């Protein structure tokens, strides 16, 4: 089948349509991909980070009494403590917004895994899931928050918590 010459001739209008589609398709693909990712993310588990673990009167580490996975909040007040958790527990580190916090882990055995909980993460927070038994450390360094062009004090606040998973 032979197409008419008017359908296969390159004209200024056909060039414009080709350029328009060349620019439109990547943006349309990005938009569709963003919306698809939102629908995939919205199928997750929603847990509010307001559960606070029990502190026993003699300042012993936190202990979990039930076998259901729980959410353990770790704050600046837990600096230097050892926290006992169980495999499957969710750990939410919230060091506040008064400093620029860089939260890292010292976890050679791979005990702490990044959490897939749908909690809005902001600066100074990090989420983990306890994947297996063992010991790991969560460390953080807090530095001053300064506006651009402003003199800034040079200091660092160190934070460390030891996690013992059973």
C-alpha cells in the first residue's frame, strides 16, 4: 500500500508537531510516573510516631513486654543509653529541629534496615526496622543551624545509642 504524498511530505507544520511531541512525551511520562508512585506509596502502613516506650524507675533500658511489633521513639534524652528491642520492632529516631542532624548507623551485621513506614520524615529524624538479632549503634552529629551569609558557631553535638535486638 502506497501512502499519498501529502502524508509523507515534511512541512513546517509537521516539524512543529514533531518538536512538540518530542518535548511533551518526557514530561507526560514523568507526570504519569509520579502519580503511579504516589498510588504505590499510599498502599503502605501508616503508624503515628507518638508511642513512647516505657522507662523503668531504676533507669534500666527500655523493655518490651508484648510480642507484637512496636514503635520505639528515640530522642536526645536517650543519648548514651542501651535500648533492648525485638526483631520486627520499628525504631523512630527524633532528635528535634534545633540542630542540623546527620544520623548514621554502625551496623556491621545489618540489624537495622530502613523502614517503609509512611511517617513524614524531616531533618533530625530517621526510621529503622529491626531485621535480625544482634547489636548495632545509632549515632548522630548535630551542628548549628545558620542562615546564609551569617556568622556561624563551629561546634558539634555527638549522640550515640546502642540497640540490642533479641
